[in-house]
C-alpha cells in the first residue's frame, strides 16, 4: 500500500496550526481579565479616595456634635454660676468652665486639621478621576482589540479544522489511526522528517536499511527512538538533498536552479 505521506505531512502542519490557535484562544480570557483588573484598579483609586473623604467628613461632623454638647454643658455651668451662694463655689464653676472651654479649642484645632486634609483628599479624587477618564478609553480599546483578535483566531481555527476534515478522507484509515495515536502520545507531533539520515526531532540516526525503505515510500517507518512516523522529502533529482516538493511543487518557489 502506498503511504499518503503528502497528506500526512499536511495533516501534521494543520494540526500544529490548530494547536497553536487553541493555545492563543486559551490565553484570551486571561488577557481580558488582566485588562479588566487595570480598569478596576483605576476605579478603586477613585473609590478609596472618596471613602477617605467620607470618613474625614464624618469625623468632622462627630467633632462638631461634640462641641455642641460641650457648649450645652458650659451653658449649664453658667446657669449654676448665677445661683451659687459662695465665692468658693463660684470659683470652682469658673474653673470648670475654663477647662471645658479649653477642650473645645483642642477639638476645633483638630477639625481645622481635618479640613486641610480634606482639601488634599479632594485633589486626590480629582486626579484619580482624570487618570481614570484618560485610561478608560485606552483600556476599553485594548479589550475590543483582544476580542476582535479572538474572532479572527476562531475563524482561522475553523478554517484549519475544515482543512483537516478535508484531508482525512485522502489518507487510508489505518494510517490516520496510527497518526492520531502517535499524535496524542507524542505531544501533538506525529511526523518527523529525516534530514541526512537523522530523525529531525530526536536526532537518532536511521539505520541504512530503514532509510532505503523510507525513501521507497511503500511502508511506514517509525523512528526507533521517539516512535514518530518518519518521512523523507524527495528532491527533483537524486534524493540526496531533500527539498520540500510536498509543500510546493511550483518552480517559482524553488530557489535552486534546476534543469527541466
Ligand atoms: Zn525520532
């Protein structure tokens, strides 16, 4: 039986292309997630700054509430002061009022510092929002490009798969079966070209007798070391220097001058 070397080699090329397209497709979700994380990060910076501003405002409101309640206490002391009978009591309340008033001053100082801090946070928010606006467009465009690329890879994969389906009927079933088995077992590479007299994938020398059989092209020879289907690319003349007649038989693609 003739061995469908031409088609088997094409099958190998198509399978390699499908494998590389599959790995490109597998990388797409990760690439999109990475862009989403960048978009999220720009939003997070704005959110965090806004949270800081909100907590600053709450702190100030709480302190203003505290001042209000202290002022009520002072008013109460002042009413008591009007009702006291002795000088001693009067002085005691006066001291109390002064101490309470001092607490208000400390709190007001803190409020002032918080207001200054709030100005900085507001500037941060504005800067973060500007950065977000300028990066968002770029990142969304990046995402659209990756999505478009995925569509293109998918259609290349579909084309390669239909090319594969078209090749299969051209190869005897037994040879397809053997190819598929080795393809799965050998990490997606079932075919190995013999260059000089070596298996190009594992570099094992092919015994001269096997090499003769291989060149005759009537039987499948597996590499004795790596187990792949060996193939020999014939040349136009004597077969000693292989050239890819299988890939292209067009003279225009052949850089070596040859006689007709
Ligand atoms: Zn080998």
